[in-house]
């Protein structure tokens, strides 16, 4: 019996390459839990946003959880990467407020566009087209994606915790009420995490989340859950309700293009940015077997549209698990199972307040600044596109705008400097897609 258990453990270790990656079950488990707690807000936020499109919140919550489970589990088992997948913020707002609210299309037609986009991504991933395009991105832009994601995470964290709030017309953002209990808890949680990281305590971010959450419950700054177990509602009202015929009309083409480009750029940039920070890129600056994680997000998008939710993709909050030491697909497997568990434990798992998970985003944002030292500061054709990428990702509160800005300007600056031969063919394709994005989606 003992021999069988040891052999099974060794087989599992070999499958997830734990020894090869110099990691352990404990480390990967803590990383998976941290990633989940950092992004668990999507369980509540995504349905709330999509309710503006007419999708009922209860079934939408179930669709959100199931699509995250499918995509993240695929990422862990097939791609063997510590990345989590869930419905994208930004894409959901585009569907809810622009496609259905401004343009007047039904949510069923919008989901039809997402289903089509997912199918196209699956085909492009299988034939290697997405991998070819991703590998054509120059190192400087890959660095800017990583750093830009870091700044973006930090900005989100500062807003979520209330340390930074909306200001006036002349000063768009300002210091929040630092005397409030929730902000003080956030600052305390931030300091605790930094101190634990300085002491090299394993699970520092997770410990910080738990301690701050308990403190919020004790002080009454956040409501403790009334119950532990809940029964998930039926999704029969939204399952397989997408409208393909409506999405294939000529008048809907701009929406279809926008959905396609937004997902393409966000997923590619996030994958490369996270991989750069995690040290997954090879000597040429490419992510080995990038086809696999891209295929995972494509399949998850198809599944999401069928379940009744919007575009899914790799989440930048995966960086929190990576910073906790997550290196293998087992991190994603743990996160996936927690999403599945959330179907029945939603009251508990969604009780984690912003003052607890917000500091994690700030810390991770800080840690993701390291790659900036690799930028060529003496080459303006490299520095300017990278700079535009980083600042626009944060200051527009939109990853896609920043990434497309870099992809669009990088070849233009090279041409202007008489260095057009440095521009690979793939960049011209990405630049064209970026132009489409600015014409229809930005």
C-alpha cells in the first residue's frame, strides 16, 4: 500500500514536473489558494455587470464559476501553467454597456459574437497562428506588458482599498480617507504582507489576506457571512441561448471585430507579461508551447458563451499565485477546484473584502516592476512604445488600449528611424489588428 502511494505521488510529481521546477505540493497549493482569493471578486462582479445587459444574476454567477473552472482546470492539466482563467473585466462591460446598452443588441446576440470569437481563436491556436504572432513581439514590448500589468494591478488595488479615490475634473484621482477603518485595515494588511515577504515567510500574501479579512469581520468593516453553504441556481435560462444568426449580420461586424481584437490582445499580452515575470520565457524571449495556454483560453471562451457568460481569458491576478511560488499547473488545478467549491460555498468565499485582497494587488504590482531594467533606455524606438504601453495600460484603466498602443507605434517608430528591416511580418499583422481595435473598440 505504502509503495503504491509513493509511486502514485511520484507519477503526479512527474506529471506536474514539481521536481524539475523545484517546487512542492505545499507551495503550489498556497499559490493556488492565493490566486483564487485574489480573483474571487469576479464571482460577484461579473454577474453584477452583466445584469445591465439583462442576464439574470443568479444563473450568471453559476456560468461565471463554471467557465472559470473549465478554463483554469484545462490550463493546469493540459498547459501545465500556473495561470487562472475567468471572464474578463472590460469585455463584460463592453457587452453590457455598449453592445446591449448603447447599440441595442440582445445579450443573446452578444454571446453569439463571443462564441464565434472563441471558435476562431481555437482554430487559430490549433494551426499555430496565434503562437507565431506572439513570438514575433519584440522583447521590449514583452517587458512593457509585464511592467504595465504591474502598474495596472497596483492602481486597481489602490482603488479597491480606498487609498486612492476619484478626485475632481482638474485632479482625476486623489488620496482617499486614510482615517477610515477599511483604509487603515488595507494599509495594515499591506505592511503585514511586505514584512512577511521581507522575512521570506512562505504564504505571505495568503496570510495577509486571512488576517485582514478576520480583522475586517471583528471591526465590523465587512459583514461576516450569514451562512456557509448555498445551493447554486439553475442556468437553464441562459445555457446555450447565444444567437449565431444575429451575430453574423453585416451590421454586427464591428462588434464581432472588437470582441475578437480585445480578447486576442488581452490574452496574448497577459500571458507574455505573466510569463516574463515568472521566468517562463526562453532565451529568445518566447514562451515555450504557448499554443497550449492559448488553446485553453479559446476553449474556455467557447464554453463560457455556451454557459451564458462573456469572453474568458488568463487573469492578471494569477501573478499573486506566481509571487507565492506557483510554477506548475497544480497551482491552476487548486484554483479551479476552489472555483468549483464556490458553487456551494459562495457566502464564505465571496466574503473576503476589498481591504483584504486589494493590498495583494499593490504588492504584486510592486514586484512586477523588476523587468523594467531590461528596457533599452538609450534606444528611443524601443523606449517610446514601451512607455506608451505601460502608462496607457494604467491611465486609461484598460489593458487592451495600452498593449495596442505599443503594437501600433513600435513599427512606426522603427520605420521613422530608417530601421524598417527590424520589423517582423507578425508585428505588421498585430499592428493592423490594433488599428482595428482603435477604430471600433477603444
